C-alpha cells in the first residue's frame, strides 16, 4: 500500500497517530464554468494538484505538511444566473473556515495555509477576524495564480480560463479539456466607468455582461509546454514557503 502520508485523504490513522505535522494546507476552489472548453471543477483540480505537488516537494525537503481535502465551492455571486454555478457566500465560507481552524487548534496544529484557486475568494478579513479567537494559530492565504509574472510564460494575460489556466489544465487534467477549437475567444467587456477600468474603484463583475463565453482571456495559444514550466516554478516556489513555515516559530516571525 503506497499512501502519501502528506495527503490526509490518502493516509490513515496508523500513520497520522504517530505522525508529526507542522503545517496544514487547505485547497479552496470553486464550481463554475470556464469558457466552453474547461471543466466546471477547474479551480478545484488546480488547487488540489498544486497543494499536493507543492506538499510533495516540501515533504521530501523535510517539511512536515499535511494537505486537507479541498473545499469545492467559492464566492460566485456574480455568476448566479449561469446554470449550475454553485455559490458559497463569504459568511458561509467564514463558518466553514472557523470550524476547520477550531479542529486544527484542538489538535495542536497551529499553522494553516489556504491555497486559493478562485479570484472571487478572499480570506483576508476572515483571517483577521479569526486571529483574536485563535491567537496561537498562524493562518495565511496563497493565491497561486498571482505568484509569478504571467508575461514570462505566456503571450496573453489570463484572468479566467485563458492561456495560463488552459495550459495548466492541459498538464494536470488533459482528458477534461476540449480541443481549443471549441473554446471561445474569452473577450472581456470592460466597465464604461474609467475609474473601474483603471482600478481606482472596484466592483464585482456581472459575469454574463462581462463575457459572452464566461472566459476572460484568450486561450488559443495555450500549450502543454507552457503549463509544464509554469507549474514547475509555481510548485517549487510554494514548496519553499511550506518548508520555511514548517520550521518557523510563529512567536518569532519578525526581524530584529
């Protein structure tokens, strides 16, 4: 039986009982359309793969990490009119996150990384609210898609189901990706207000008004090769942080 002891859903009580874990990793995705060619579970698949692969690298470097089962639903209030998009309100996310943190806290596992794969999710304020309730816990979030500069790997910037995300899925779930000839152009209809276009102000997009195919970003130049290098660099960068956090004293995180 070849279980990966750093993945909770694959390991067992025999291993966990005697195991020593320092960092819990919580993949968090969403269930929503990704243009015509990518699966509804794209964000879930990405967050799980990147969590597990980064954890593997960290584990082999001595990092004491454990990957929790993924949360499959995200904030999709701007896509409620799109069939079978599943929305989880931020207030519901907070309750779910609170209970996970409470469980980890009771078990003495006091470091949690939320590995987020969905732009509609934002855990910063939740983390701020949880900190006074669990002062001995260190909680942070990673948005894996923001770690590296896309221009170093891809020709066109991707916001949702474009060149980057399609290249990633071509690597980790190729059987779920339709031929790129089936994909829409991913053209975004921008806000008319200059302040919103230039990000002076922010407001959520009404997705069916912002995109005809639910994509924002042209996927046509995506490739396995581009995605492979991007994933390699992303997972190594995250693994470095996992190893560092695993060894860190959360009571001594600041420079002199």
